[in-house]
């Protein structure tokens, strides 16, 4: 089969969720399918069984495809490092901290890594679905591109163009992209998908006709707007979560600092109809909340300083109720944080923490990347993963004493028994729910909706060379 590239007229057009749905659709047809994204920019990452780090988005797509995630699914990952720098992760391991200018100087080296991963996946799977990044017609960046033009031209992909109708200007965005698209990529275009449509589809029948007749490209589907409440790729997407809130028993304050990372740790909390989550972006009195969550951070010391500048540091000190930290948030609970080698901070520094935990954090290389099953709290077999440079001597995995608790292990609240025990201690009426069943229903329900509204037969026909 020809590989397939899912490109977008813009960022946030819905490429990630469409690739996820296509992976499940083709997996259901006994096609060995794997997702791929040459370069992703996200602080939301996970650890594979190879103990390598990739974007959560590709892990979600692999879950939909029913395959084990590998570093080859996302060979280049960029994570914000503050002050205009990025941490460059190549083949799942930290390569360098660089400015964007320095990063682009090494684009040929990175293209080679992308080519190796894609080629290797092609030997293992029948179909590779490559997700593009942003727009494929950023003309000033085409020679530096990894996820769009490079993959599409190198591997002669068949292409789908996704357009977000919700943001307006859908015809101009499609027409402009088609006019500027590389000739080979235009030749290999199967069709256009209109995404995030609201209302009666009959109102877009004329629109489909215009795209087909005037633009010369078929519309493969008009996909209704349906939120996907798992593994949001962008921290801004946290605002898109739709909390159920039908049986509220616990009010949680989640601190959203500038360097927020691995916010997928919040998925199970957002999905819980017994919990209402309020995202705290600025100073707020916390006395009406039942607990505070300090999630992960890519820039722990800077985010700790941000808490102090806003007054949230003292507010959390005064809180007097349960506080739970995850990874970077866990480190903040310690007495002090030391970064002598500028791993987390631009200059050598020691920053005081909350001093809730009798321990110190020291930032060292290499970064700890580990996936497995952990004995944590009252549970003996919690599946999760670690991604951190900060190391603690006394409590390297977890801590719980009185109202203060935390862990370096991501995915802790995905564990049904732990989540039930922790929140039942706060509110005895809390019952809990099966997050894994909820997660699977989110993937399958979204896929079923896409299947009803997408011409899958036309896509399959284009992908088969005979």
C-alpha cells in the first residue's frame, strides 16, 4: 500500500484526531497500520517500552492502531526549554538544547533520522499514516520542513488535506493551500476533509460542489465537531475538555503554570463525573477547593518562581488541605531544588521549594526515562512512566504523609484503585469509575463518527497500487 499523509490547511485543523481514527478504522480491517509524525512540538510526552520518549499524540494513535508505541513513530520531538530554546529529542533520547536557529542548521541530520525511522516502519507494517505539522505551504520554511513536504516527497505518499471549518475562511484556506502545494503532493492528493462542522450538513452540500467543481478536488467527508477528551496535544487544548460534572463530590484546583507539561495526567480527573477540575492560571483564593494538584513542568524552577511572584506559593502554603504533586510538581514540594549545571535553568541556581517533603532535588543528566509497573502508595502494580532530570535521595518514587503526597510516575490517576482510594479519603462518598473503559469508548466513539462521515472506500482505493 502507498503510505498516507494527513496534511492540514493550518495548525489545529484536526490532523491528530483524524489520524487516530484512521488507524482504528484500518486496524479493524486487519491492516497492519502505524502512525508517524516526523517532528512534533509538544511538552506532552510519554515513554515507550524501549525507554525512549515520544509525543503523547503518537502514543494515542498507536493505541488506536492496537500496536506498541516505538520511538520510530516520532523520531524528532521538540520541547520548550524557555528563553526561545528547545530541547531536541532524537530517536527518543535527548540530543541537545538549542535555539531554533541552531536547530535548523542541523536539518539534514534530522531528515536522515526521519528517513531511517519511516523506512524501518515500512518493513514492519502494511500502511504508515504520516501526520503533517501546521501547514504544508509555509513557503519560507519548505527547505527546513520535516513533517510535510520532506515525508510526502521522499516516500511518495498519497495525501489528504484537512480543513477546519470552525475557524472560518475554509474555502480560502483550501484554495490557497492547493495553489501553493508542491506539484507532486498535489498530484497525489486524494481529496479534502472538512473538519469540525457544526449544524445540518445539508447546508454544506453547495460547498462540497464548489470545492469539487471549482477547485478540482473531491470532498472525502464532512466531519462533525466532536470533542475528544483524551491526550490533548496542546496545553491550550485543555480549554476544550468537556467535563461531565453530573455527580460532583470533589472540587480540585489544578495549577497551570507557564511550563506545564504532561497534562494528560489530568485526563482521568477531567473525565470523572464526581470531580470538577478548575484550571488555575493566576492568583486565586484556594479555600473553597478540596485539594490542589501540582502537575508536571518542563521548567520546574521557573514555574516555582512564577508561583512565588503570583502569590500562589504562599496561598498553597496556607491551604491546609491535600496537595498532590506529579513529577515537576512533586519536586516543588521538597525543601530545595539545585541546578548547578543549568539543566533546568539558564544559570546555576538553588531555589527553595515548599518544604513539605524532607528531601532535596538535584538536576543531573542523563534524563531518567523509564516505563514499567511500580509499587506506589497502597498499590503494588501501577503502570506508568518517568520523565525527569531531577533526582531525590529520600523519596525517588513517591511520598505520602498526612495531607501531602506526590510521585515522579506519570499516569498515577489513570489507575482506578489508587484514584478511588485517594479521593475516597477526601470524600467518603466518592465511588470512582473505570478510566480504561472510558478511554477506549472515547477512541471508538470518535472513530465510529468519522467512519459514518468519511469515504473510507475512496481512500483505500487510492492507497492500493493495483
